[in-house]
C-alpha cells in the first residue's frame, strides 16, 4: 500500500514484522512507557576490571541470537566494534543483531560476518562504506533498520530493541567505570549516543585505553551504569576520530548558496536576540555559519544556544559571545573536544535529551534555525540523505529528521546541479525526512519556499532575493542535466527507513547488479 507520502510499503515485512505507516510528523502524541531497568548488585569484593578480552568474554552471558550495541563517537577511527565482533565470531556465535549508532568505512571487517550469517541484522542512524554496499547488495539476512538519532534512544527506552550487552568505547575510565570522552589518546568529546546504551542494556562493558586511578575526576557516565571495565591497547585511531579542522567550502557555487542562505535568514525575522541555531560540519553549512556569525556581530545579536554535533567553528562563535551556551551530542573536531572539557557552558547531552520525540521535551524542540543538506529533494520538499544517485546506501537520517521536525525554520542548502546530477527530482530514491517538516531550499539558482509556509511566502513576496517555486528550480536543473534514467531495483527490501516516532517512511530495495 502507499503511505501518505506516496511510497509503496507493505503492511508486513519479513525480518521486520508489522509496519506502522508514517502518518504525519505530529501523529504520535500519546507518549510512551519506558521499560524497566535491571541492576546487577556489585558487592565490595567484586572486581569489575579486566585486562584480557578472552577472560572477560568467558564471564559474559554470550549466546546465539544476542543483541549487542556500540556507539560511534570514535567515528571512522573506531576499533571497538571490529575487535569485539572478531572475538564473538571466533567463539562461533551467530545470528547476532548489531545496534550501532552509526557505521563507517572502518567497519569493513564485519562484512565477512554478514556474509557468513554471524551478523544477521543491523540497527543504525547512519551507514557508509563497505557495510552499506553489502546491505544494498542484499547480503544482510534481515532488513537493516535505519532510524534517527532520537529514534535510537526511543527504541531502547521503550524496549522495542532489547540490548543484551553494550560495549562502550571509553576514552578515559577508572577501574569502577566512571568514564569520560574528553581525556586520553582517543579523546572524542561528548558521549551523547552512549547514554542510551548504558541506561538500557542488560549488561554494560566500558572499554578503555586510558585507565586512571579511582576516582576519575571528570565523569560523564558514572560507575552505577557499568558492569565491567576492559583495558586494551587502543580503542581507536585519533586520525579517524577527528578531522583536525573542519573547513569552510572554497567552491564559488557553495559560497553563493551560503550567501543567499544568510540573506534569507536575515530577512526571515528569526535572527534576533535569543536565537538558537544548528548547522552541520559540511563545507556549505560552515560557510552559512560564517555568514551568520558576521550578521550577528554587526547587529549585536546574542543567541541563546547552538546545538548538535559541535565543530570548532561553532565553538569560536560561543567564545566570541555570540551564543550563551552549546548543547553537544558529539564533537566533530579537536577544538570542539577541547571546549567540551574546558567550557562550563559547553553542555554535553544524551541523544534522548537531544532528539527523542517521546520524552518530556527534546532540545530540538527549542531550535529556531537549522541548516541541513540533501542528496536529493522532490517538489513536495521530501529529502533523501540515505541513498546516493546510484541507489546505494551512503548515509542516513542521523539528526536530520529530528531537527527538521523540531526547528521553527528548517533550511536545506545544496548546489542545484553537481557533476551533471540535479538535486531536484520528480521522485526521490528514498525519503529520509518528510517534506512537511522542511521549510526552504536554497540553491545557487534560487530559493524555494515550501507552500505550507504561507507566512514565509507572504514575508518574501517583495524580497530582492531570487525566490522561485520549487518546480521552477526543477525546470532549470533539467535544462542543465536532461532527464535522468530511473534506478532499477530488485524486489527484496534491504533496509527500513524509520521516522523518529518509529513509523516507516520508506524502504530501500536491493540494487540490480
């Protein structure tokens, strides 16, 4: 059947179960019930600390069909997922479900375990690299579940996903499991995605390469949530954890998009004292932040907070007094990690606090402006950041759908045409974020306002900015690129795209070889 977004999605999907169809971004107003939490008593003579992974594995309740979770703050430098799964595979366990907040190219070794049926299902907010390719080719036995960052917290808190053992990369820990992410050779900053794991898994193992004496003076996650501490030589490669300095784009087209975006924000009325703001770590997004920074300084505007995955550029805006606080769920570079350790108003938050639609108020609900990207967008403003132009999985929502729904002004920034491929499609390959939560598309050829935002259309009717309909932008793009051939897929569903409330917005089918 077709959902309200016009996507063909069955009522039941093998390996997933009964489908709750997406019915609007505010459809779920009932809230939810958090599952019970089970504590294991530790007496004064119990030892949590292990230095041998084999000995630790001997005491863990390992079994076929278990569910294991991992967080992604070590990003493309993560070692933990690979070496834990290597040990699990060597012990002969199979039919494992992996709940990883994100999966990166560094996780290529687990493709072998997918092919052998050792790993049969994956939950993730973002998947790229060889694992994404393997899923797109239909190698995973059950469909991957692609959720939002807030959706992952909801899945765990409700018990829809029951994690048997959480393996938590801990850049610094003491022997009792007081951990932080801001110190040590593998420092990654805030540990926002790990909170759901430690609060909801049956057992929790903190894995560290920087053991400090008890008590660890900086604690983000405390000892009452940790069952075991494993000390290893390295939990990650610092070169893959951070990129050093995230760069503003130098591409003239990208800079033009950023300039138009800043002018739109300035005229929108949202840029005023107390403004809250989020942008990504991409080159165009950072260029927008640079323009907004200049406007705020010229107009003596002081914002309330900036949020999301924090970059050094946003830290600089905070240090210059342009924002009173930062809400941080993950750090993207070295300056953000340093700030998370040193600045008291650099507030580390859990993914649930950040973006879960089923708690008593997520930070995304307080956002005024969010700047997001797009792989594809259609004339109903539905956005794809899950699959590429070839139909292969290359990303996922992360916080995209969460922030689009929560913010007052959601702006998509993109080149209209890149490498002779138009960002605007009649029908996008995969819906990640529903168009009803997207307000504006800014490209180098013009700005389109969602017809649902009649207030913005009225405000900009006499603007000197190049305001166009999204259909006009699509026509311009097609004159440059011509009509694109549709991608061919098999019938097998390889991934389910969940909205933040757990309803299904779309499915990804196996690519034709």
